[in-house]
């Protein structure tokens, strides 16, 4: 755990909001979907996981996203590739899971990561920009899922229209060469885009 609480700024959805937050002096940015309602201690639990015991400090920490009924929502979190059993046991004991990508509906990100990797490319990857960006970051830096940190996202906000089905399909096609998705993930996302279903 960190010896002193780091400076954190909350950021709600939108590239302009993210750019404004980066102009602050905060060490960490807590990115939340519009309308998200953090449960008690949601941020504190993310901060407590920045420096796990016997594991590399995190650059990205994703929490659990649920609807108003407590059902888990997909924030495009993907577990990391296989890790050795000793590391897995150490992390599970701390209620952490290594990840290889995440969305930005409930995510704590080290500000320095944006200096190293730039901003998510929303123009190119649309609703998948956060997932592409975190996947790129997490190829070389650690990230963890912290399921004890919970944010509620109302159904209407979670299903808000973020563009036309055609734009979603174009963005999904641009994602394919990035290596962010497995073949199954890619097939499922392309099918959803062809069916006109908005990304969750």
C-alpha cells in the first residue's frame, strides 16, 4: 500500500474533460462514465491497490461496474494472459486480478501514463478508444481489477447512444489490427456492430 495518499482528480466521460484533468497537478485520474455513482470507499479501494504486496505497482486500476440491481456490467475488462501460480495466489489473496485492457467507466489511471502513451484516440477508435489505449499501456505496465471497488451505472446512462451503428462498425474494424481483442472478442463485437447494437 502507498505510504501517503496520492492526489486524485475525478474525470467524467469525454476527451475534453480528460485533457482538462491532465492540466491539473493530480498524480492519478479517476475516470468515470457520465452518471456513474460510486459506492462507499470505491476510490479508497482503488488507491489502496496501487502498490500491491509482492507485485509491481499499478499504472491502471479498474473497478467493478454494476447496474442499479447489482448486476455486473461489461466495461471491456479483459484478464491478463496466464501468469505463474505463485503470482496468481498472491494477487487473489489481495482480491486483485491482472488485466490486459479496460474501459473508462470506472478506472484509475496514473497521470504519467498519458505522458508516455498520449491520449486515447477517440477519433479513430470511437467507443473502443479506452480499451485500445489501456491494452497498449498494459502490454508493458501492470494493471489490476479491484472488484471490491464498485460503481453503479444507471441503465439509461449505460445504454446512451454514442454514435451510429455504422460508426461503431468502422471503429470496430479499425480495432482489429491493434491486437487488443481475441478472435472471439473481435467476432462478437463485429456481430454486435452489424446488428446495430451499441457497445456496452
